[in-house]
């Protein structure tokens, strides 16, 4: 099984005990522990309801943290610039998440595959919200 980076949509779904929860539990038991990046951590923590921070931090601590450095910033910036020239607006957060996944050689599990059109990125669509 190749590495997998979990997008924020999947993390939120799992934390709410929805569809992704069982899939994430199985992945965490596997040899390849899933990845997240600092952007995912920020997005999940920003949406944390009062008193949930400890649960979220415990959940996230069981996942690997992908680096976000100069190379990932350059890749994300290039994608945003190049897609903008074609009239396609990509968010900074999505580009950084995608760059983190590419940097660790991981597929990206997301509920929003349309947000990640980068050809260098393998995207797994995980329907969320059910």
C-alpha cells in the first residue's frame, strides 16, 4: 500500500465519526501510518468546538506530519500561478496540502477531488458527510 495523506475534509469526517472514521482507523493499524501536514492541522484546530482540542490533538498525534518547507512552497506557488494563467483559481491551502503529499510520495485522500487537478498528484476520492 502506498502512503496516503489525509485532506482536511477526510480528517473532519473521521473526527465526526462519519464514513471516513472506519477507514482511518484501519489505516492507522497498517504499516503505512497516514500523513497530514501543518495546513491540515491548522484547519482542523481552527474549526474545533470548545473542549474538543485534546481529542483532536490525540487523533492527529497518531498520524505522520509531512514537511512544508521551501520546496513545497515553491511547488504550491508554481501551481497557483500556472493555473491562474489558465483562469483556474486554486486555494493556497489546497496547493500546500498537495505539495506536502507529493513531497512524501503520498496519494491524497479528499472529499473534494476537483480542488486538486495537479497531474503530479494521485487523488483518492473519499466521499464524506455520510
